């Protein structure tokens, strides 16, 4: 009888690492916590921190933000790591916990001035819209409080289109202020209609993923040449889309059409002609007169919609109707049918204007 070799026992550390790599974060957390009760090794602390981060991300991806925030706080307290690093602030803002987000600034010590400055910059957009009660917890000399009135006044001036008042308020916002990106963005907005090139020069100086990124993204889309802004429009949130359409001077009765066109452009693949026709026919009351001409050019790809076209844009000439049917037959590879329609089209085009009168004699 063959002797059975006993299996080599797996160490708790190896099991914890295995659970983490397999994405079983809850198990990994318990295993690392057990190890740390024996000895506080750096690699075990790092393993616990990574496991907490993985679990928090897992919860956040499911929309369970309150639970993700609790897990991240446990990570900070048990692993001696800064609370405000990583995605924590973003989760706080998504959860609407603006007071808690601003409260992070009150916990930064004198030996963490750089961190405090970075936090102020990240929270600039929150401070601009948060209630005064949330700002009251900050020190009176906090740049977020000192420069806030000027920033709000600058936004109001921009909304009025008052460039002189905007310049006056922006001068009250120092270059190193947490609101510094807002200075460039607001000036770019006012320039967008008259000097897109200069607006583009300003917006490239705004770092991506800054505190006012949602507003900066609107300007970045607005300075794109030609119709490329349509593709970028689809990537904005609802408020950003509305603002960009306002800046582009798009009439309200055409905005839903433009948004549909933006979705088509954002897809990156040229839409089928029939899809464009369907869109134009469905929204014929809000499209410009030139849309009828475009629709006629595309009708050979959707000749069964001729009746809808006539209802939307009016009758077609006899020769033009036959031409469309001839082209549609060619697309279907029906040469005999195409030939009949071409002959009729030629007949209608070559028919003398007085032939109708002769037929009545």
C-alpha cells in the first residue's frame, strides 16, 4: 500500500495573499487582521490596506457609497494611512457629504501644509456651492473662505456676459488660490463665441481632473474645430450639454435633434443613411429648410419612406421622384426596374412645358 504524502500546510500569510489576488477581499481582511494581532509587520499592514481598498472599490462600484466610506475609514484607522487619499473625497462628494469633505481640512496638522493645500484645491468646487454652515468650520484665513466671494461674483459676471466685471473679480483671486482654474475657465467661456482660438489657449492651461473639470470639459468641447464638438457633447453630463448648447447659440426647438446627432457622432461610426432620414422625418418641424435637401439625397436608401417625406416637406417633382426610385433600384441591384424609372425621369425632364396644353385640345 502506497504511503500518502501529507499536504504541505498553507501559512496564514499565503492564504491571505491568495484571497486578495482572487478578489476575496473580505476573507483577506480577516486573515490580515489575524496576522497583525500576532505581529505588526509592514508587509501585513500593506496587505490589509490593499484588501480594504479592494473591498471599498467593490462596494463603490455597486453604488454602495456609505458602506465603501466606512471600509475606507477602517483602512485609515487600522493601517495608519491618510483618510483623504485615493478615491475617498470623490466618494464623499458623490454621496453628498460636503460637510464631511470640507471637514477633512480641519484635521490637517501644521506638518501637512502641502496636503492641506492640495485638499483645498480639490475641494474648491464644493466650497463654491456648499452652504455657509459647511464653510464655517474652516479657519477664517482659509483661502477657500477668503476668495470665495470673489469667485462667486466672477461666476455671476460670466453668466451676465459682463467681461469688465469678470476681470475685476478675477483680479481679487490670487494666482495660487484654490479657485485658480476657475479664473481661466470663466475667461475662456466669455471668449468662446468671439475668439475660439484664444479660448483654446486658456483652457489648455487648465489641468485635467481639476476641481472644476465638469466646467472645463464644456469649454474643451466648445473650442473643438468644425463639428467635432458634437461628438464631445455626448460625453458631457446633462448640465454640461445644456451649457454647451447655450454657448453655441443652439435654439431650444433644435436641441433635442442636436443631442441625437451628437449621440450618432459619438459612436464613431458613420450612421446608416436610413437612420439619418428617420431622424430628420421624425423631427421635421425643428430642422432647418436645408434638411429637406439632405433628406432627398438620402431617399434612395429608404425609398419606402417617400410618402413620409412628402407629408413632412411637401411634394417632389415627377422627374426627381423617378430619379430617386431609379437610384433605389440600383442599390437593390434591380437593373430592369432602375431602367424603367430612368426612362420615366428622362421623359418628365424633356417634356415641353406646353405639352400639357396640347393634350387638352
